[in-house]
C-alpha cells in the first residue's frame, strides 16, 4: 500500500492481537508503531499526513512485484484510470435485467448483483468467493475467513446471475469450476481462487450443483457443448453414483447422512444430465434417480417423532437422517459448535426440505411438506423488527454468545436472511405472496445495503452494535444471501424458481415415483422393500452373492461389471414374486462378508 503523500507513521501487527483494529478498540487512537511482524497473519496500519491524496493497493506473489505495481499505478493519471473503471461498471450494469419492483427493492437488487460481481476474482475469472469479510474477524485470526470459493455458494451466485440477465458471467463461473474439479469428479470443500484446497470435507451437493448449472445454462441457450463440459459432467455424475446418496457433510458442513437438500440436488442432477450420456448409462441414471427419489422420505421423514404430538402434525422432515448403520432416523446427530453433544435425529429440523419443492421433487401442497412448514414456522421462525427470519436448525451453536461476544468455537446460532429467502420461495410455490420476505431481506441489511450472513435475534446490546433484525458480527456481505434475494425477486416476477429444470419437472411433476428398481448399497442399505420390485445389489469391487427366499435353498451369483465402475447382481421381480423375505450374504473379493435380510411389504 502506497500513498502519494507517504505515511507519517505505520505499524505491522498480528491479526486479532496487535493489528490496527485492536489498537483502536483498546486505545481509541493509533498508539502502536511496530516496525515488523513476520511468520503469521499480518495486518498493516498507516497514518496519512494529509486528508486528501491517492492511495494505491497492489498485490503480487512477491514484495518486489507488489511494490512495482503500486508505484507504477500512482504514476498513472488518476482521472483517466477512474473513468475507465467507471465506464466498465456502467457497461456491465446496462445489461442487468431487474424485474419491475419498488425503488427500494430495485436498489437492493442492483446492489446484490454488484456484490456478486465484486466478489469475482480478477486473476481467476469465475472464481466467486463467499465473502470479502471474516466472520467475527475483529476477534479471530483466520487466514481463510470467507475469502474462499465454496462450489455451492459460487453456483448459487451463478444461478442468480442467470436470473438477472448475466448468463455470460454465469458461464464463466462454470468454466472456472471445470478447471478446479478433481480427477475423481469431486470438488474440494472450499479453496482459494487459484484452486488450492483449504478445508478437506466432501459434500455431494457441491458435486451436483455444477452439473445443474450446466443444465441451467443449456436450457437458457448459453452453454457451448464442448468436451470439457461433457467431461466435467461425466466425472461429477460418476462420483455421485459411486458415493451417493449419503453425503459426508451436509450443506452446513457439519454432519454425514441423508440431507433433503443434498438428496434434492443429486437426484435432480442425475435426471438433468442424463441426456449427456449414452443410452445404457442414461437408463441407469434415470432408474437410480427414481429409486433415490422414492426413498427420500424413508431417510428423512418421521411419523412418530416428538413434534408430531406437540404440534399436532402427522409427521415432518428432519434436518438430516443418519446412515442406516448409525441408527437412521432412530439415531443421533452430533450438533457442532456446542458443548452439550448430540441430539436425536427426529428432534432436529431445518429448512433443507424446502429444496424438494423448489427443485420439483415434491409439490408445495404435499401434506408432508405442509406439516413441516408449520413446524419450522413454529420452531425456527422469529419475527424481528425487520421481518421474519429463521434459524438454520434448532440447537444451532454458530453465532455470538448471549452477551454478544463473538463466536469462538461455540455460541448461539442466530437468524439467517438467506433462509428468509428460502421461505419466500416456498410461499411463491404455495400460491402465497413473497413480498413480505423480500421486504424483510432488504431491511436486514447494514447501513450500506449489504446482506449479512446472520442477524441479531435477542435484546439490543448497543455497546456491541447489536440490534434485533440487523446484522450480527458474522460475515457481511454474504454472496449466497445476495444471490437468494435476486433469485426470489426474479421468481416473484416469472413464477418459477431458478433451480427448477424442465427435465426434472417433466419426469416427476412434484410426485414421488414408483421406482421399478431398488438399488442396495452398503451406505444406503434397506431391510424392507415393496413387493414386486427389481433389486440390484451394488459394490465398488467384485463380489459373490448368496441368497435364498423364505428360508429355501440358497443360490450363489457372481457380480458383473455395471455402470460407472461399480459391480452388481440383479434379482428380477419375477424371481422374487410371492417372497416374504430375502436372506443374503455379500462376500467381496477383498474385505469381510456382509450378511443381511430384506422383508417384502405390500
């Protein structure tokens, strides 16, 4: 950082300990003048000798390179540089397609589109980071912060760009994601714009979403079908087939199992991308999608949970269903960011199920959906002075403490404006008015109109700048929240969510299918199945399959190579007709055998 007037004083400090923010917070003025800080997360502070002048901030891979760029930038004519900068933004803004709305919402929409554009890296085109902020950065040393690309957030932003007429920008996001895809078809949990991974989790929704973006761009006439696009889709779908339907992490990056949001993403991806595959693989993908779609309620919907009686509802979707080997819906979920451990899966609810409506897998008037909407409105909704908003889930610990001090590994989860947008999308699908949700999101902003990750939901704490319905100390702006606002505004105008694809809508029309084939995997095994279905047993390597029906004589089959690198044994519906029970042992060439049974119902 250089100034044409130079600096009268400067200081180098460690973030969260001796940086300029800490100096002013503790002393009310600049009192520190540390000459050097090394081997850490370093922040610089400088005092200018004049109140007018020009600053140049430059970045490079070396100190010498940054110094050269800053000095040469100061040598350029400021007015000419500024005019070029302004004209570029004006040209970009002229092609924005903002739906007709109130002046207040139009301003917020223009700002939201600008925020998405601002968060795109200038070196790695299409790399949209989650936020240029660090949540509770005044008290945390976090070199990553939200200055990272999350594939999920980037696709959410790209879908918003499509919704406001910026499909070319969205296509650039897709090209970037193609460049950062791993050889196995997945993406890192998050990564720097260069593609260097940061966290190491695996999330199936982040594998599905780029393929859905490709399908969206294709439907909008803005996808050039080329080998890199096809290769990306083939790798991603192969990864989903081999690893689904259970995810190692849900969209909140906390727990493994069956998340309605993730299931909706991967099932939609299988259908939307099926035309990119040859007939045999295409038929397999559609059959697998039917199976997983039909079983969503088996994994994520309870009819005997505690809230059925207390809220007078027949059942409800949970935030996440553990794997069958971990108890399924009878199991527990490790609630992160808290000190008090686990919760029963049937006591943990969130808004993930709303994606089933938004993506066309379930109708808005499905009684199961309606009942769960009533439940989240009772358990998770808070009506603030800015309007209604929602907690991620009951018992969330990602937020400030009760005294307003920043999240430090534990805390109390606060309200998320982007979830106000998700609830608004459901209101539209149910034939209701989304305007209250749009207005609320616009009022939850900071002084400059930026939408935060979270808003405060308790009594005001003026000393900490915390007021009900206004930004907390979490990330601000949050690109995902601005994207949600734009998509809701567009959906209000055209009556169709950005995530709803024709192929998915045409196949299911919001109704769970009756799958002809049920696919058994170790990570999604079942011990009951409807009678009259074809059963396919799959594993990642060759295996022997010994089976018998109703205690009769056993037969042994050898698996054969199936689709996408899997091995399978198929039992046709005719071979199982009239059976009440199937006993089997699956013996892999490498590993321990697994013995189990399936009871047929209906």
